[in-house]
C-alpha cells in the first residue's frame, strides 16, 4: 500500500520534538557552557602557574650554577693563591714520595721571565707529575732541570709557583718515552 506524499502524517514521529522549549532554556544552556568554560580556563591557568613556578626554580638553580662556575673559571684564569700553590706542590711531592724541593715547583730560583702573550705554559708541579709518570728510563732530576730550565717562567700571580713552556715539556716527554722504547 502506498502512503500519500502530501498531507498531515498522523501517528508518525517527527525528527524534532513537538514540545515547545521554555523561553529561558537557551539562556540556561549558555550560562552552563560559560560556567564550564571558566572552570576549564581557571584549571589551565593554575597548571600554567605551577609549570612557571617549576621553571623559575630550575632557572634559579641554573643561574646559581653558572655564577659558581663563572667564578671558578675566573679564579683559574687569574691564577691560584699561595695556599693552593703550596697545597699543589705538597700533594705532588707526597704522591711521588720525593721532597718538595725536587719538584719542578721550585724551578731553580733566580729571575725568571714572565710568559709571553700567547705562550703556552704548564704549572711546574703538573709538569713534574707528567714527567714522573713517563720517566720509566730513570732520567736524573738534574738532567730534567737542565732540559726545562730555558722554559721556566714566572707564575701568573705572586705565590702561584713557576710554570714551564709546554713545547719544552712535550719535547722532554717525547725524549723520555722514545729512549724508553729504544
């Protein structure tokens, strides 16, 4: 049987409710949506503030570390103080079981030249440690001193101990290690 295509359809369900909505229904829905939106924004702002607080703490810690490291680098660039130089010489002498005067830290006294600009130098105590580790052939301290003496330089600051030219040190280490093989 065929249904009529025009005319009222009785007994059928329409797509939209036939009941009229109250007049304030739309306003209530809008207010509810606004309330939920404000709650979401408030929660998001609280999350951002928490993240900002954590980031500020990390930044403060990083800045403190940078300041500490900058001060350390500056101190190293300026040289060492007398206590650190003496401690370094004593440590080198104790670890090598030799008297402190046998370390290169005493460098032969007399007037030494300051290092030229751009000249690479190493603290004598560090040079002595390297030489002691590589001197398996038993080169005498007097020979080591005479080899390095032209390269002795004044310390960076008063009381920092002397320094030695890096090129001479490397040449000596090369000599010691090559005579050890030959």
